[in-house]
């Protein structure tokens, strides 16, 4: 919408149905996705791409600022044909009358004032769209201020109702937009993958164990499924890359979280343990819950604090266990973890053991500082107050996304 000009329009009627306008917006993104090069669609970070189009197409609601309305008046020549019948005027002539102009500032997507919503009043009125204002007029034939007030209230009441209907349509459109973009993207990508014969998913050789003891009173998962991988394509040669499915990733994190809560419940038992010893408690629970590959190794150690799940000499999942030593050390831990990852859609966790008495302040630092990391892509959610989920990318390639869980456990020193 361009401003700085005036035009006469029939409000909420001038340009047809709002649904047609919104459908055209939807179709524009579908066409754009279909016109993207195959290499781009196959390599782009899906979350970032969909968010880009969602932001591009999201419609700003209409905002007529009724509380900031004002009026002015001027004398104009009014044709006899526009006078009430009880006035003595001669046809074809014009006579001077005072005309009141009501000004309503307007913001948001001003174009919406031209469209008819799906629910509507059988009403419209010709008004002037002047710069960022909606203007309508009332000729003063009888110098009756109450009549002017009634006219203003009647018109604005209709405008308020129609604006509410318009914005309801806009809200429904915005709420469904991401899903529709996702569907268009998935449809396009699946077509490409079918042509390239990559729909057969790779499988990381790990599955849930059939029998697990209730070590530390943490129950084993009830659903035991093989870990499947999603067909993801690299930048060069479109080689499929395995990854943990989200369900299995969450199950691994739930086991870690259950053990971490055990640490918190029994500080006298665990407060004197070192990083490596605490790490081994996680491994003791993870190993029985998942069956290994042909080598018999499922979760592996690397260095003193890492927990690794590997496939074909690459890291599918990695967790780093550290004592909290401030925000600088925390950021370096993320750096270290990201340096181990090479595959698209990797899964990872940073596990922090906190000895500080003020545990809540540590959580505040994590929430404040994590978005400042150079590889940060976005916040996902909290599974509880001390388990936060984020999106990062591996070093040097923002299209290769890492799901990163940050998990903090309070293990103060017991004296």
C-alpha cells in the first residue's frame, strides 16, 4: 500500500472478497516453492525456509484508530439535488453549506479496507482514503450537533464490526499459514526425492532393548521401536544421511533427565562425584535401554565427559557433561559439542551439573546467553524448568541443523 495520495473507495467492498485475496497469497508461495531449484530445496534448512515464507506472507491486521478520531469543517457548494426535500432550492443550482469531515487514522494492512470478509454486514459507504486516514463527511443541513453525533456513531459502529470480521479472517489465515507452507514444501521435496530414488530410509543400527531393569527406579520405555532415519541430502552428490528420529531422541533425553533428577533428589550420594563418574551413571541407564550394533557398542565414550551414539564413524547423537563454571565455560561447551557434529539434523545435549546455591540465576544466564551464540537458530520449548530445547547449526553451514537440549541439574556440595 502506498501512502501520500487520496482516493475514493467503497469500504469493505471495493476490491471483492477477502478470501480471494488471501488465496492468491497462498498460491504465490506455492508457486515460489515450485519454482525453486531442486538443489536449493534439497539443501535448505527446512525450518528457516518455512519461517522465512511465513514472515513474508503473514498478513498484518487492519487497525482503524477510532479513539484518535477528529473532525474539521469547511464551506462547500452543494448541488440542489443533494438537499432534503423540505428545503426550497432550484434544481441545477448549488448552494453553500458547512460540511463536517470525520478523520479516522488507520494503520496495519490498509489494503484490507477494500475487501469483503467472509462474514459481513450488508453495508458499505464511499469514503476517502487520504494518506494514513479514512475520511467520511456529513453535510450540515440543519446545524444539529446531535444528528452529527448519531451519524458518526452509526458509521463507526459498522466500521468496527466489519474490521472485526476482516481481522478474524486474517487471524485464521495467519494461524494456518505455516502448516500450508510446510505442506507445499514437503510435497515439492518428496517429488524430488522420488525422482532420485531416495525415499527408502536408511536405518541406524540401534533399537530399543526388549528387557531393561529398573535401575535407580527409573522405568524403561514401554515402546521399543527401531530407530529409523530420515532421507536427508547433502550439498554435494545428494548422499542420504542418517539421523535419529525425534521420538527416539526424546526417549534418550527422558532417560538422562530421569537420572539427573535422581542426582537432585539424593545430593548426599552424588555431590562428591566427578564429571566422569556422573557421566557413567547416564551410560549405565542408556546402554540397557538400547541394543547395540554388530560391534555390541551403542553409546560410546570419547574423552572424559562425552556420551556418543555413532553410525558409520559419524556422530548421530552426542551429549557433553560438565560442571557449571559460568557463562564463558557454558558457551565453550556448546562450541566443543558442535565441533563433533557433521551430519544434517544432528541431535545433541549439553548436561550441566550446578553446584551454585543460587540455581535459578544459572537458569537465567542460560536463557539469556544461549541466543547470543553464533550458531544459534532458535528456541523450541521447555520440557521442564531445567530442560530447554534449542535449534543450532553446525559450524560453517546454517542449513545443517542441530537439535540441542540444555539440561541442568542442581547438585550442591553437602557438608
